[in-house]
């Protein structure tokens, strides 16, 4: 399973990249706003800065919600760098835009997916990635992981190439459950990735090893 970081914060992206296990980045308009990135030029410059840090795919979301606008914005984003994946919302014009970009070899990520039917449509339109938001489903008492399993079954049934990008991941257990459900990618915060490191027996064991070594070598 690939690990994407879900942030527009350059320091966190760099920290995750330096860890050596990062496969890409996802952003969204809220994450860009959180970093105070406003105005078209600054936004494009920021996406380019992200591409210069990471080796993998970088999802950059369009703001337009009409077909022509999404095509215009998406083409501009895709021109920035080969790593750019144009992120398109799951709406009617979005499906048409996914088809347009897939026919031209431009990578896409269909975002705001909350049902198997939406994921099926995205795959038929040729999306590179589909982003089911598992954390937001859990927030309203729907099982986000169950949706990943459902989409996995459907995509495998028909050998769709679209990759399942489990989004809205919040904690380490989400990451483990996504891996069990055979998601192709998960995107989440750095804190969730770093939390995978943690086990008290590791900390206790290491402390004991170092103490024994120090005693024997004193
Ligand atoms: C997906 O690509 C989104 O950026 C993201 O995962 C949303 O996560 P949230 O529900 O924690 O805002």
C-alpha cells in the first residue's frame, strides 16, 4: 500500500519524505487555505514547491465546478509538473472532466467519494485514483472501511485500473484496516504515520538492550 501525506504544509511533507516511506501528497482547498496560500500565482507556486520535495504523485484540486472551468484549471495544473494529479469532485461535470483527462493521459483523482456507486462511475470515467473519505463516513456512523472493501470487490470483478486511495484517514488503526482491505493507497496526516512506529514493548526492549550494553561495557 502506498503512503500519501494529506497536507499542504511543506515542513511536514519534507519530514515525511525524509522518512523514506512517502509515495505522494494529497491536498485540498481547505488544506491550502490552512497554510494561508491564496491567489492563483501563489497556489501554483506552492504546488510546484510540493512537487520539488516529493518523488511521487501530488494531487491538486480544481476549484471550478463546471466542465469548461475544470478542464481549464486542470490543464494549467497538469502543466506545472509531471507529478501533478488533477483532483476532480464527484459531480456530473466532474465525471465528464475525468473522461476528458483520462483520454489525454493526464492523471486524475476523483475526490469526495462516499459510495460504491460513485466509485464505479469514477472508474468507468477512467480516473487514476478514487478517493473514498473513510474518516468522514465514520464521523456519521457509516463504516468507512466497509466501503473500501466494497470498492475493492467491484474493481477486482471488472479489473478496473483505477487505484483506491483511502482518504480522510485519521489514525494508525485506519491505516492498518486500509491495508487489510487492500486499498492501493492511503492518505493521512503525518501524525497517523508516525503513530505506526509506536509500541511500548519496543521502547522498553530498547531501553533494556542499551542498559545491558552499558553495564557490560562499563
Ligand atoms: C482527500 O484527499 C482529502 O484531502 C482528505 O483526506 C480529507 O480528510 P479530512 O476528512 O480529514 O478533512
